[in-house]
C-alpha cells in the first residue's frame, strides 16, 4: 500500500493530473463544534479525463471540489489532512502563493450562482480579460479585450462585443453562466471544476449550457470535474463517476458501469430516484430511513 506522500502512476507511467489520498476536511459548525465534511476520500483525475462527483446536498462533494482548488475558507478551524497532488506536487499545507499559482494558471472554476462570483461593478469583457494569465498575455489592453471576446464566443455567446460591454445584472442566468465558462477557459486550464453549474437554470437553458461546456472541454482537451446531485447530468458528460455520501466515496467506476450496474445501495437509490421522474403517475422514490441510518452508523464521529 502506498503512503499519502507517494505519487501513483498509471500503467503507462503517467502521473495523474489530480490525486487525492485519504483526504479529510474538518469544518466548524458553531463556536465549539465541528464536522468532518470529507472523510478519507481517494480520487484521481488524469489528463483530458472527465470525472463526475455526484451525491445529495451535504454529501461533501462541493467541499471536495473546493479542496482540490484550494478554495476552502482560510481559518485555523478549517483543517485539511491527507494528500492533494497536482501533477505529483503535494499541495496540502502548501503556501498561499503556491495555491494562487495553481488557480491562476491551472484550474478554472464554474460555480452554481454566477452573481455571487461576478463583480457587479465591472463590465463582462474586463472580467474575462483579467482572468487571462499574465504568463500568456503578450499584448496591450486592446488585444486582451479581443481575446476576451473570443473566449465569450467560445463559451456560446455570439454577440460577444455587445455582451462584453454589459454588467452582470444586465444578462440572463444562462448568459451569466456562459460568462463563467468564458472566465474559466480564458486561463487555458489543465482542469475545469464545474460545481452544480446548471442547478439554478430551467431545463431548456440547462441543456444549452451543458452542451456549451461539453463542446468547450472537448475543444480545449482539458480535464473536467463535474459536481452535481443529478446522476443524469453527470452520466452524459463523464468517463468515470465517484458517488459520495456522508463525506465518503461509496462507489467509483466507469460511467457506463455505474449507471447500468450500480454496486452500492446508495447509488442504486440515487438511480431509482432519477428514473422515477420519468414514470408518470408513480410516487417519487426516496431513500429509506433505515438505509440512511445504516450509512450514518458506518461513519465515525469527528473527534
């Protein structure tokens, strides 16, 4: 068994782009209480691979995604242990400057609520232009704005020149989500982490945004971690799926196998919940309380 400080190589000697080993995250829940939000998680993402991280609200999937990007709150009461490696480089306990470099050059984030992450006082084009890493910028302000418009078009916004002049509140929800895609891809990142990127959108706009994300990731040949509570969304865009419950990975495997032959009772329950939506007139499936107690009993309390 390898230790957390050793790097796993694939059969063709490739070092994974991202590798988590025994990742644990403690978060404060009150003045004197805390919760182990992520429990002993192992996860691997290879170059160009699409990985789904799926589970219900509170399962720990978003905390895991933020840990990968170094975006957990900076507080002595937020404790991260185990291993987070980028291309073999250990990032747990790395200085802030190292994490800043990873986010600036290697990781693009797409969040659920664009208005929370877009600057309301700054025009869209400038926000995209500012996300272009200085190491890849060789032009003046005008050339940066032209590049920003190109990224907006690549993210599915055809009228890029006009949109670049808008403020976030002047755009629709779907357009704002595409702006987040443009900001993410402007870095030409090795990895995009999309955390519930379409949850707040209606079904039609959701499909358009997912199609844009799918095409953009394919064009850039970048890796993707798609975080969602919706197995159907993840299944259509990923190579492998990790299923989380109560802070743990309960199942992992190729997408086709997990969808067609789920091994863990929780994954089976998630799939029954999705499929029940297509059966008109039938009662929606919910995870039985006995099953919830079984999972909860398996997880040790945080000390």
